[in-house]
């Protein structure tokens, strides 16, 4: 049987894809239906037909899945932020672990037994909402011309208005209201993604969960002087408890990258601080910092556990950000070296070493895949333990080759994308390493994303 656009079908959602989309089958023909939850029987309209599969739109739930829960957010279906809010948290964890297992199996070519034998119990969150310490709200206009802020709908530049996202902190709403009110009063123009005109692009808010410090950063397509009567707005923002830093970032590029390179502090300090396991970290607007601080503690504990340091090892922390993992490991290591591409983050890392009285850590600005091979060639330094925590695209081949050459006793791979993780693990395991242990740590409740920590050891010959 063939299906055509606009056909209405009844289908059981049997599975969920990597992006959280429901997957159903009729007569062996696959239909992908966004917002369908595993176990639902739904009525869907066929929207797009391909040779072996089709895309459908959820019209009506006929029979509710036992795994379906009431989402807290009213715009969760339109907004691109959460994909699986309607799936119970318990099943979200299973879904994510399965996704990682599948990648290890299909891309990593590890055997089912190898994967199961080395797997440790997934670390979920106690409270899967209100966990994010950072939010970046695009600013624009609705179709009536009113200034709005919220989140982009998945893969578009359409803003879904939402000032109190339930993944973020409650202070977001008040901050956004002050800024939008100010923009309306002084006719400050939001940026238009289509014409590339207008001033205010994004509002970045960061919060230190353990210190209560707040940072607001306005991302402007222009100079700060164009944002008129700033003093009044700053006064209003400062009434919010914890306000520690107000700054602007200039970004006049035609790009999807949110932040430009230049930061100007308008009020307070140019950073906020947060604490992880009693260590204090200074975070600048341009620096990466894990978005879920409670789970970050658990993630770093795993890195420490897998590192199994005895006290005199040479440790490399590649993609080190503001040096959090490096400094966390430094207490138990001989010497720690951190490498990171963003200069501002390395500046923070160096400051963080001083703040925490760490004297055995050294930090370098550079691309891991360029810096490590060069350093190794020059100094031939031995590495006992290497930690990598790359962005989604994973590690470059040049870096992996250098790691193989350096032959560390242990390699701890922290990954936010299990498909590139599986690819990189295969490369390493074909060249003398063995996958010993791995665990998923959920840092991103309600979304399809998950963090994975893996321990690789040198194969005994
Ligand atoms: N380990 C840190 C940061 C991890 S995020 C933490 O837990 O906080 C990944 C980091 O890699 C980011 O700070 C990013 O700026 C940096 N990065 C991206 N590409 C890089 C590259 N090629 N070489 C070095 N660092 C890179």
C-alpha cells in the first residue's frame, strides 16, 4: 500500500529516533512523527512522502502511552529547546542510554557484550527541571510588531515567545521584562534575522547556583551607545538579588554564532563565580561552563574515578574550558596541563588556578589537535592520563593520532555527542586501547542530549 500527502493514518508509535521523534510503522512502511511518544496510538497526517518512509504530523492521541506525562511547558511542541518533555523522566534516561548503546554498536562496532560488560549505571538528575545556569534569549518582534523574546523554533529563526522556560532559573523572567520594557520605552530596535538590521540580538543570562551571582549580557549589532538611557535599565536590573555583572557584547557579523569577540562591562565585574566541590571558578561571558552545575559535580567525580590518580601523574586536560576538570584533578596529580582554544577561557583558567591555590597546573591557548602534536614533538613529554572533553564534532584525527603515539596509561573521554564519541573510540581501540568502562550522565533533562564518560586503557599485549 502506498501513502500520499494529506492522508490521515492511525499508527502505534513503536520507537523514538535520535532527535526524539516518534517512529511508527504501517505495513512495514516507516513514518516519523514529531511529538509522538513511544507507546502512543495516534492519528497522524502524512506531510511528506519518500520512497521508504514518510513524515507525519500528530493530529490526535487516540490511546495515551503509559510513558506519556503532562509537560510543564505550554510551548514545548513549538520550541526547539526541549524534544522529549512529554516522555516520563525514567523513560528519557532509558532512551538516552539506548541511543549511546546504538552508536557504540553501529558506529563504534563494539560488540553487544563489550558494551554491556563495560557499562555502569546511568546517573540521572534528582530534579530534571530548572537546572540550567545559562540561557540565551533571541530578541525580535511578533507579527503585530511587539518586542518579544523566547527561543527559536527548531531549525528556524522564528521566535517562540517564552520568558520563563522551565529548564532555567526563575530570575530570567524578571530580567527579560526589565530589558524589554526599557527597549519599548526608548524605542530600541530588536535585531531582525531576515533583514540583518536592528540593534538587540540576544540576551545572555548566567547564574552561579552556589554563589547566587547573576550576569546579564546584551548582544548588540552595534555600539553600546546606541542602547540609550542605559543607566535607568542598569538601576532596575540591580534591584534583582544577586546581580553581579552587566555587560554588552558586540556582534555585527552575519552569523548564527551568538556571541561576538568584544565584551564591555557596564556595571559590576566582568564575570561571575560558581563553586564545584568547594573549588571556586570564575566564568566570563565568552567562556564555556557546564550548564547543569549539580550534574557537573557528578560528571567530574566520574572523571576523577576513571583517572584513578595516585599523586605523581602527568595529566593532560584537552578542551579544558576555564580549567574546571584540570583543577579538579590537580589535587591528586603531579602536574596538569590544560589546552583550550578560547583565549578568554584560558585567562579564566589561569585565574582559577590562583584563586584555588593550585600550583601544579599550566594552561595553553590553542587547538588541541595542533597544540598537542607540536608540544609532543618538541618536548616528548610523557602523558600518564589524558582527558578529552571535545565539542559535538569530537576530536580531530591528528589529535587522536598523537594520543595513540603518547601511549597514556588511561584516557578519559567525556562526550556530549555519542555518534562522534563512537567514531573516535573505534579509532583508538583499533590502535592499542581498550574500552573498560562507560557511563551516561544526564545533564540535559527534557532534551535528547546526554553526556557520556568513557575509560580507555592501554591494551595489555
Ligand atoms: N572541559 C570543560 C569544557 C568542555 S566544552 C568543562 O567541563 O567545562 C569544550 C571546550 O572545547 C570549549 O571550551 C571550547 O571552547 C573548546 N574547544 C573547541 N574546539 C577546540 C579545539 N579544537 N581545541 C581546543 N579546545 C577547543
